[in-house]
């Protein structure tokens, strides 16, 4: 081969490779880089795991400023006190309870998120949306607010009532526990659906609060045997105050159902929402 032909061959070869690449790129339904990335699911799965670990690590420490924590403490206590007072005044009426919850969330929702329930705060913690320390601030405000609301009801109404479960055969106790867990599961699941942008049923604030209040109504219907507490702060706060009022501490013997039942249901709701509900949503094109 002559020198001129050899030079011509080496000059034409890169051009032919470039032409082949362009031709293959035009025939491909997506860029080659994207094809390569789509064929590496292990990389995507690893990146997702790293993101989850980073979120969990971030939420093990408190990232809210001191002033915001004080604001949560004060306003969450006020909202929970209002709700506790409404529970006493409603005398177990499911519709009135839902109305008082609507009022409590409307009052403080834009300031604290309007949890007014330790189980709801637990559910957001389980979803890695608030830190453990912030959750404890919510709990302190909610229990204190429930006791303050009970005190206000005692002064104004003259009598405080609280949910109560008498000791019964073990199968009934298990049923009561499961009832509180199921009712709280339904309640917290609707909260997650409504507050997260990717699943919210409406972006209207008043309608959204109404959906959450309606979820409480249906959750209570599922737990009529226990009185449908679904709120550890009310079970503890109102129960302690009524025991002080009557001098009867035996009524607190089964208060654990009103604590661990709602907490279990709330944790299951956050996990179900994240792992099942979101995954079953139709994919956006």
C-alpha cells in the first residue's frame, strides 16, 4: 500500500466511525448514555438506599431553630387544649368531635402543622419528616394541652369525662387494641395522603382540613367499643384529670391500649403510605 493510500485510509477511518455512531444514535429510541444508565438497576437501587440513609441520619438530630421549637410548643399546646375542651363538650358525639378537630387544625395548622395528636407526630417521625427531638416537643405540648383543656372544661362545664376500658377477657382486650390501631391507621393514612403534594386530594386548605376531620369520624366508627380515642394525649391527659377529679385511679389500669394502639396504627400508616400507596399510584407520563 502506498503512503498516499495509507494516509487516506487513516483519515477516512475516524470519519466512518463517526458516521456509524451518528447512524446508531438516530436509530436508537433514546440516547446511548440513557440506555447504559437504564441497564444499571443496581446503581439506581444503591443511590436510593444512600438517599434514605442520608434522610434518616439528618432526622436523628434536630434541625429546627430554637424559636420555631418554642412556637411549636406554645401553639400545639393551645390547639390541643381547644380540641380537648371540645371532646369533653361533645359528650362523645362523633360529628361534634370532627368539628372541633377541624377548628383546632384551622387554628394552628399553618403554624405547627396541626398535629394535636402524639400518634400523628409519631407517624411523621416514622416517615422521617421530623426529628426525634421535635417529636418529643410535640408530645410535651400535646399532653400538656390535653390536661389544660381538661382543666378548662372542669371549670366551665363542671365535669370531665375520658375514654375508659374495663378489664375484660384477653380476646376483648386484644380486639380493643386492634380497634384503636385500625382507627388510627385510617386516620393517619388520610393525613399523609392529603398533606403530601404528590398524593393530596385537593389543594384547597379548608377542604383538606375537612377531609382529615372526616377521616377522624370514620376512624372512630371503627373503634366504637373503646370510645374511639385514637389520641394518646387525650387518653392520658383526660384520664389523669378524671382520676384526680373522682379519686379513682383504677380507671387508668388499661390506659396502655389508648397509648400503644394509636402509636402502632400511626407507624403502620406511614409505612403503608410510603411503601405501598405511593408505589401503586399511576406513573406520570
